[in-house]
């Protein structure tokens, strides 16, 4: 048997060793793809706040926000202290037959933060698990009598078999099996919802829909539902006794300028809301779905079903994870993360719009809210000539490949020349995502805007030429 690699030895691996181990034991194609970018050729030494420090001494400003995970930034001192406290006091992690004070307190705090009677929580590990738990709750609420669930055409809800099927079709490149009875409506179009409801009646003319799932703000497409749409959706679901589920996995905990996107509208309360990502403070893999009391009680609050829900995941309510989430929620509330997002918006929104007007041939559109914005890049017809340089295969067949190459070229230059780390969504129209952690300030926002403008000033032909040459050579 080969020798095991110890923790100490792992920490000393250089980037070539890491690449080789990934090729052998993880995914060879992933190495091929990620080494096309500067960040795929470096290793991180440590990270703090809005910054990443590489082993070769670079200080990188992280404007990815951890793809929704890092509202608190890297290694927030209060989050670290909460985890140390749990460890040093040797608290018990998990046991199904002991009650957890951390779980009890976290359930209370979620009910305090959320509006109305959203006060019954279940806490698995990932956002996809929270979605699937919410859907199961809705199905159980109707006793299995209704067979249909509606979701928007552009939503992203996870990659498990159930949540993957509930994710918008354009985001799935391979069709896996999924739960039955999924129907689709057009995002933000109440007429489309009405038509979908009319098409899903049972034999007696009643609704056959047990749940409707939607992201009030779609982080993958930078689109959002209007207040009018959300309120009409609430009224329709109430009239038809359909469980309305809001997915706020990415947008929760202040990211868009309100604690959750839907909470900016007074009196608007879904039947279930899901959260994850920054709920764990950047250190804890924890998620939740929180249900209105009447919905939860009808589904699970009886002696026969009391354990049906809680035994669905081994790590439900894991001790250190829930202790971490307690502190993460407290930081988001006490440090006014919605207000911090609005302060970033006050710099980013006009700055991005000014850059769009300066480079109308390179930027088709900018849109977003709070500390979450998308820059939709475009380019001239000469870009088409570069696509032929890509190796044959699935990438070259992608209908968005031109947009993705343009955006990737800007991301690569921001990283290599300006020490700024950004990303693009791989679905929707694949925008460059501007998503600083909420511990960043106006000065970081101004620095990003300056770097983006300097990058675009180089011209798209130069950016693309350099990026494609380096990408092809890395392959």
C-alpha cells in the first residue's frame, strides 16, 4: 500500500504536485480547464476579509463573494472565535436522542429575523438539500394527493437529482432522471403562471399543483421578480392552497440590500424560504428551510411523522455548524449587512453604468442590486474568428461560447494585471459577476471599477488574443 499523505505534507505540496494529484485522483479535465486562468496556476496561503494571499506573495482582492458564501468575508474573527469556543469546550457535535441548545437557539433566531409565522426550521447541510426538504414538505402537506410542482424557466436550485430537475433546463447540459410532475412558467410573468395553473388541474377541476418554487432574485441571471408579481403569486398560491417556496440560498443575509430579497416588501410571506451559503459565515456547511407554522404542523407535527423529517440527513443540526450559524446570523444583523450592501450599491451601480456608457460596444447591459451585479459583455464580429481556435468538442458547440470567452478574457486580465478575483455564471447569459463580500467597503468598490475600466481600455481584440493564446498553449 502506498504511503498516506499527512496533513503536514499536504500543506507543503507545491502547485505542480497539486495539479498532478488532481489529474490522477480528482478530474484531469478540471486541471486542463482551470489552468487556463491565473488563479488555476497558484496556491493560496491564507485569506482574510476581502483578500486572498497567495504563496508567492500576491494580495488578491476577492470580488467573487465566494459565489454567495462569503458575505462575512474570509475568516471573520467572530466566526473563528465561535468555532474555537465550541472546540475548546469540547461540545458534542451530534446525537439524535439529545436535544441541542444550538439548534433550539438557531430556530428561534431564524423566526425572529424572518417575517410573519415563518418559524419552523429544518437544518440540513447544503442548499440543494434545503430545496429538496422544502419540496418534500409541500408534497407531504398535501398528503401525496397532488402530483405537480411548478418552477421558473431560469431558476437555479441545485444539482441533486430532484433539485437538478427543478433547475432551469438551459442550465443542465445532461439530462438526469428527476422527480415526476415538474412544470415550468416564465420567470416574472404572472400570465404564464396562470396558464401553468390552468393546465394542471385534477379530474374534478381542482389544482393538482402542490408547490411553486421561485427565486425572488435570480443570482445566475441577475433578474428579479417585481413586487407586483410576487404579491400576485402569493395571492394565487393562497387561493389554490399551493405551497409557495422562495429560494434565497444565494441572496439571503443582506446580499441585495435587504436581509432577504423578499423582505423588502412588507407583509409578503412565502410558505417556505430556503437559505444556505452565507448562513454558515463562510466556515460552516449548513442550510435551512423555514416554513410557516400551519404548513409545517399539517405535514410533520404529529407523533407518526415527528421523526420522518429529522432523520433525513445524518448531519442535521450538526453542533459546530449550528453554533457557527448562530454567530453568522448575529453578525449579519448587528453589523447591518443589508446597509453595507446598499453602501456598496451606491458606488457600484453608478460606476458600472458610467463604464457601460464609456464602452457601449463592449458592455451590452449592467444590472443588479446591493452587492450583487452582473456585467453583460459583448464584442465585435472578429471574435467569431477566435472560436475556431478552440479544440473541437462540447465547449465549441456551446451557443454562449463567444460570450463566455469574452467574459473569461476580462476575468483573466483582472486577475493577472490588477490582482482582482471575479467570476462569471455558467448559465443564463453568463455575465461577469460583481459580488464583493459585505465586509468590503467603498474603497474596494472604487478600486474594482478602476481596474475594470483599465481592462476594457485595452480593447477586446488584445484581451481575447492574449487569453486565447495562453489558453491554447496550456492545453
